[in-house]
């Protein structure tokens, strides 16, 4: 089937290697001399553009507006909220010189922009009339990670960060959950990723947040990927920055805050959920190119007619007109993960049909030339989307475990990856012990009644929690 | 007319102060504790989003694709092309620490990305089949400017940079001019700015370019704003980076390169071309909100009916429902520069009409309630767009001068701003002398026959050139 496929390591052999092979072979990313950063190539960036376009519309529907804050944060500004600076200072890039002049105060490249937003909010929030304030920013952030992997953990990240301010804690909590739901719907319906959503434990929440909600995706290998977060900040930052508003009752009050974000990491999640040993598999709703046409023999008229129909129906496609063999083109289309491949062959056409191949199952479908091919394609795209979600869901469900005792927990975790449900108390030492003994970290709190004692210390359990290895 | 207007300095009194007043009062930008950087507020960012959306579609129509290169450039990479590093090294921000660790090699935040693109191109360009390579990037760049002004000159700039590679110099030159034309059409048709386009002199071209084309806009005060550039690089960078491709004739060749960019500076150009002492004036085609409705009295039914019509016709609008007086709302609508203000008054409606006010001329138009208001609005938006362009064109034409002698040149330039046409030789010393004596710099070469000798040295002239003061 051509050299492209052979170059991808089997995921059963080395999942990490398989992942970077797919990223590279599908032309999603390339490396540069900038260690820890990646180049997002046109095909990878087109996936991101689709994500941005869909999410941005959802945000705006709910009344959010976009802004652009500075890229750099002066050290004194970063230092204002204590927990926050402790969480981020160790992993920021510091700018110390402008041209040949040493800066009086060094600045970091934003690792996240809470401090910048709060400084601005202090100036522009005066009255209850200014609330709620629903801001979002699409931006590049930098976190100086030691070990990096394309999309999953890199020094430069493209993301969006929503930062909102509300008159009451009720409204802010509602916003936190509303945006979590936007993310959840997007990841389920577009990315076909069956995320588990829930609150983080005290130990795992964001530096400076009162509550952190997370979207936990399970990768093909059973390892967790935190695929987005939504935070309720309460008044922590607002107090640290002295943000106040005059309420209707004519008293000064401190507003309540949220923040929420997703990033290019979602592309990594897409790959590790759906792709296979032949390369990328993309859910149709997020694929930049839905259909790849491979003409075989002289099919000029049929090709133009097909292209006209696809254009008229706004179905994105590409035609592989290169001078390679059909076999090579099939393999390439598989590496690239186009949801449907159309083999437009002279011989097939003479026999009255066109061959469609689903990328997810590799199933071949013969379509009679009398049939309405657009209906077939639209239905097939729909089926692929649904089937990919269900397949991922089934796989994930098969890797959900329960442990009633710590011994059981250790046994399950040593057998392989997946999420393990346990009863846990809220003493962070119990989570620490699990991490030490097994390497697993808590993913999120499960919305179920607690029915037992903490598996570590045996004291009263506070919640049920999923544990898992993480990317 | 309310305090908002009074807070804007008259442009006849202090143009610089007027400009920053408009930027601030119209809620386009705010300052932060990050010196030299600005916050682009939602209303300002919405203008940028419109610019991005229109240009991005044009770029894609012509076959360009978007990518994302790293934010940081290692010093050794920046140093590869000599002229380029000399041009940019004095004004870059240097990252020297990652967390608490000193970097082995310092990195600058990209001031522009030629070096990153070229490093990548060296890896991915192998054959004539890979050409042309038509890449674009939407990005934040940093240039450590000493004196900064919102949109015009700031340390952080949002922009796009196109970087393309071609098999022949003819194709690359065509691309350079094609993209210049895209910019020109955009600025004329959407921004209503009558830009003058032309080639830069040797002295004023981009660091590393063989030819630089520019879009020179003349601001209300007669000062020039370079509102975009398109460069033909020839093989300079390609040779410095060792980029080669195997051509159809089976020989290795060096490709030809272009780059082209526009930035948030265009927002500054918009303001300084069209706005007035009452605030912002936006051309309808780029205005985020075309219509501002101010209800006066109980007009609930008429308002819903009007909103329904505007929605059905995709005309963006806002309703000012605040508890301020109509007079305050009128002034605010003027500060914000909504192209049309609709005064939806109970008394007017009882008398059978609705009042529309054009922002550009402040003319009041009474529309009979029997008339199709949407047709009136659409026609008016169209008229405003055309009239704004023509007004700016007339004003610019009135500030175009010609000087046949150097004495004449000095006399004209001491009388006020504007562009002065002169005959010039290609010795950079003559441009230097003009700069020294008068502060004026060459804007661009004019597409006209040379008919005289250089106004400075009296030797054979090589071209006609516009000179002007610049932002």
C-alpha cells in the first residue's frame, strides 16, 4: 500500500511513536530549531481554524465579545495574586532585554491572562450596569515545559481564554457550567470525543480558582487527556486586584469571576481518540476536507460533474491529480484521514458505479451512477460521525473500572490503563499516596452518591473520583 | 450635546491628542501597565475581526493557506540573513530565561517571520511540484519601539504575513503585485481610504528585499501612513538558507520569494482618515455595527418590528436602551461612529415618520413610515461608503503638490503637510539631505515619465517620487 503507511509505527507496539508519526506523516506539524515549539502546518491549522470558527460562534451567541490583551506581563503584575504566581512563575519565559537595553522590570510572556484582565477590569467596572462582563481572547500563550509533544504539551500554545465578571456568585457559577456545557457539546458533537465532565478535587484545581471543572477524554490507550477546563474563581482575583462595583442598592460590592479555556491540545485528543495504524481518522464535522477524489483513467467529464455537485452542496473536497499510482493515492488519503475517499475509475464507471471508501472502517461502498451521489455522501458523513462517537464511547466504557479497596485499585492499575472509580476523602495526602504508589492522578469527581469509605485511609469518603494516568 | 464630545480635543488644535482621545472615548483601546502595549477593547477588536475575515477570504480565494510558526526565534536563526538581522536586531525583545533557568541561547519574540518560514521551506521544498507555496500567518509580533501610539506604533502588533515561494522570478513578481492589489482594493472599497500605491526607493525598502511596494495613505492632517507593504525578495533569503528545488529539467534551482503584510495599523489609518471632532466615523463596510437605534418614548412595537427587519436582512445594529437622555445617546452614537443612527421617537411615529441620521455628514433624513425602511438604510449605507471615499480622495488630492526646484520643495514643505512630487536620482544621499533639511521621507515612486533632473543634486533624475512627513 505504499511507503507512507509503512512509516507509521503500529500503535500496539509504541503508542507514543505512533502518535508523533501520525502528526508528521499527515502533515499536521513540523519541528523547527525552536526547541519545544512546533510549526502547525496548513492541514493541522485548518483543523484549528474549524474549531475556532465553531466555538467563536457559540461564544458570541451567548453574548461574549473578543478582546486582545498584551502578550507580556510585568513581573509585579503577575505577583499580585499569590496562588496564581506560585502556580505559574516556575514555567514562564522571561523577557529581560528590549533591543540592547536591559529592562528595568522583566516581563513574562503570558502563560494565561487573568492578571491582565483583572487590571483592565479594575478600570472599566464601575457599576452593576457594567455586569456581566463577558470577554474572550484568542491568543498564543507560553509555558516553559521541559518535555514536549506536538499539541499535547508544547511551549507555545494557541488557545482561547474566557474571562467573565458577574454581580452574584450564582450567576458566575451558572456561567462556569454554561461554558463547560458548550465545550462538552462541541467535543461530543464535532470531535466525536465522549468526554467525562466533572469537578476537579481540591488538589488538582487551577492556581487561584475556587472550583475547577474539567473535560476528561480517554485516549485509545486508556490514558487521560484534560481537554479543557472551566473555573469558578469566586472573588479571589477581584479582591486581590481591588475590583468593585456600585450595586443597585448603592453599596460597593466585589464581583464574582470565571475563566474557561480550550486549546490546540484538542487536536491531540482528536488524533489519539480516533486515528489508527494507517494514519489520521477525522470526524467529518471537523475535517477540513470531507471528500478526496482519486480519478483513475480518463474520467474528465464525470470528475467535473462530481465537482460541480460537491461545490453546489458546500462539501469540501480535494482531487488527487498527482502523477503517483492509485495505490499510493489511496494510502495517502488514508494517512490524511479524509472521511470519504471516492475512487472515480473509468472501468467502474463503464460498469455503472463509483466506489466510495469510508476512512473510519475502510468499508467500500459501490454507488450506482443512477443514484443521487450527494445524498449518499451526506448520509455517509453523518453515519461516520455517529459511528466514530459510538466506537470511542464503547472503547472508553470498556476501560472504566471500579475499585472497592486499595489492593483492588493497585491490581487494576497495574493491569493497564483506563479510569478507575473509587471512594475518596478530601485529604490531599490520600491523592498524593495514590500518585506515589501508582502514578495515577485524580481526573474528576463523579456525580454519584458516595457509598463507602476512602480507599486509602479508610475514613469517611467525601466523593467518588476517577483516577487515571494522564498526558 | 453631553460630556463625551467635550472630552475630545479638536483636531485643528492638537491632532495627536485628538487621535488618542478618539481611540479612548470610542472604546477602541485602553492602556495597561505594560508600557508600549495596548489593550484592544471589544469594539476595536471587532473592527479587526472584520478586516481579518474579509482579507482571509481573499487570500484563500487566491490559493493561500494559513500556518502557525513559532513565536520565538533563536538568535542564531535570526542571524542567518545579514541585512535582515541588521534591520531588526536593534528592536527585538529578548527572552533569556525559561522559569528560573538561563537559556543556553537567547531567543527573540518574532518581529517578523521570514527566518522561521525559510527554515521550514528548506525542509519541505524539494521539487517543482511543491511550488508555488502560498503560505500566510495571522500572528502577534513584537518590535521594541521607543515612542508608541495606539495602532500606529506599538510594541505588540497583530498582523498577517504572507510568505510565498515560486519557481520563477516572473511568478514571484506577479504574486508581489497581485497581493498589493488585494490590499489596495480592500483599503479603497472597504476602508474608503484612497491609498497611493507604488514602489519604495532603494533607501526605504524592507531589510532583505529586492523590491518593496507600499500603500501610502494620507491622513486628515496631510501626514503619510504606510498602510501595508508587499515585498519581492528575489533569491536573497532562499540562498542564505540554502533552499533549492529539483525543476522539471532535472536541475537544482533556487526559488524566488515574496512577503506581504498588513496590520492593526490600518485601524489607525481608518480613524485618521475619516473621524472628526465628535468622534469616530466608520465606513459602513467595515463598521461592526451599521445602525444604532435610539428609542424615545414608548415605541416597543415599532422597535420589535424594526429589529425583525434588520435581522432578516443581516444588518448589524444595536439598541441603546440605557437610562441616559436622548441627547447623551445621540452624542455617544456619534463618538462610536455607527454609520446610521435611527431616532425612533413616539412623537415622530405619530406624525408618520422615523428620523435617520448619517454619521458622516450628520444630515437628518425623515423616512415616511409607509416607506420600505430597509431599502432606505441599504441605499444610505451605500451612499455613505461612496461619499466617505470621495471626500477622503478630494481632501488628499488637495494636498498633492509638485516641486520643480529644491527651494520650491522647501517652501511647500514649510507651509504644511501633504505629499510633494519631485524628480529624484537614485543616490541615497539626496534622500538623506531632504530628510535632514525638512524631515520629509520618500513615500513611493510615482508611475510617471521622468521629465527633469534631480531636485537635490541636479544630476539625471531616475524617477518621480512623493515625499511626505510620516507616522
